C-alpha cells in the first residue's frame, strides 16, 4: 500500500464535510471557504506551512503548542485571534492567563508567518486564519493528518483575561463538565472525546495533576484510578509540591507511549489507566465516553478522520467574517 494512503483516506473521509462548514459557520454573517486566498494571496498557506515546518523541525513541542493555541483561541470569543493580542497596562489579555502563560508556545511562529505574508499581501490575510492554517500544518507534521481549512475569518479587537477563566476547561474537569463546556461551543460529546486526542503530544506541568499523586482525597492520597507503576514514574518526575522548592514546576509528557506522534495511543493509555490529567482519565471512567475511548484506541485511522473533521468544525466557532472585525497588520496589536 502506498505510504500516503492513510493521509489520503483521512482527506477523503472529511471532504464531504468541508462543504458544510464552507457554507455555514457559527454566528457569522458570511461563509468560510476553502481556498479563500487563492486570488488575493495565493502563497499564504504555503508561507504558513514553511514557517511551521521550520519551527517544528527545530522544536518538536511547538506542534502541540500551535494546535492547543488554536483550541484556546476558538473557545474564548470564537476563532478571532484574540489570544494573540498582547496585554496592555491595567488591561491583562487572554495570553497572560495561567491557562496560557507560560505554558503556551508558538507565538513567534505566527509572527514570522504574518510578517512574511504582510510583505507581499498587506492587510489581506487575517491572524485568525494564519493560526487555523498553522494548527492544520502542525497536525500534519506530527500526525500525517491532513485536511482543508475553510478560511475567511477576521480578527477581533478585544482580549480579556477573565474570559479565559470562564471558557477554557481546566484539567480537573470530569466528563460531564467537559461535555457541557464543549456543548456551549456547539461541539458534540464525540467531538470532545476526539479532540482530547490532541493530548497524544505535548507536555503538562506537574502542578496540573500533582493532586492525583499526593492529595487526591481524604481516603486516598493517590488517585486509585491511576496505574500504580505510572504513578510511581510520575512521582519521580514530580516531587511533592512543597518539596519542589521555589517556583519550580517540572513538565512531563502527556502521552508516554508516543509523545512525539499525534496518534490514537493516547486512548490506549487511558484504557491502561495511564491518563495524566483528571480530564483525560475521566473519559475512560465515565460511562458516557468509555465506549468512544475504546473505539478510538482500536481504530486509529477512523479516529484520525474524526479528528480532522472536528478541527474543521472547531475552527468555525463564532467566527467574524465579512466586514466584522479587522485584518490586523501585527497579530499582537489591534490596528
């Protein structure tokens, strides 16, 4: 079989879905469209892809950062690049919320792509579209999952620190809380479980799960749902918080099996009680999602196709189009 067959199969699987998201995007006045820049800036997507490939070749972790950045942007005010805006004195932005700072990486990749695009197509390509392209290119770089990105988003002009608290799901959420959080954004339960597979790559700070190791509840200091050998491994990486000293907060891979590949091994880990975060392992312990985890663990190609389609759907959340918003000259600043 040709080595490109899985990629082509994934692309074919979602091609029928692209039309749906091209003609109708959530809370927008005009449609997103595949090939939106073919006439106005035909090299835009190639420029983003080049920037992503160069950055990920240098630092593999940036792929996870860019995918997560797209998710965090879309869940707060929709996919409008509000996450990219810098804070102002007395007006902290989403970017500086603890959910994003200092763990979120890849801003410089967006800056580089935007600068090169502005040099040849000024005030044409939005930062929100560049971020959507970068997430897709990161997905392909580390998972060989490809999909077309409907574009035509415009950039927002507001970014509020507190809105990250109100909209981003914390790592302590259970399956029911995650379901409600994703439902508010128009995403289904299956899409929530599917997109959680992005935790096949990237790292987490020990502070995001140390309660599962040392202070789970009054009866069990250690979360009894966590594999004991895995817990012992994590304790070596993450000493008790009081013993870390100062502000030290080490990181560990979200997926210990294939930490550099976006694949379905994340779900295999959940079946073995090796989910790192509460919000990971709850997908296996909850009756409403356990069967989805099992299917994704068994059928990797099917999960990859669903992941591509879910990324397209997520990228349509509350987008600004037409004359809404603006096209920023600098992704960090409003015009």
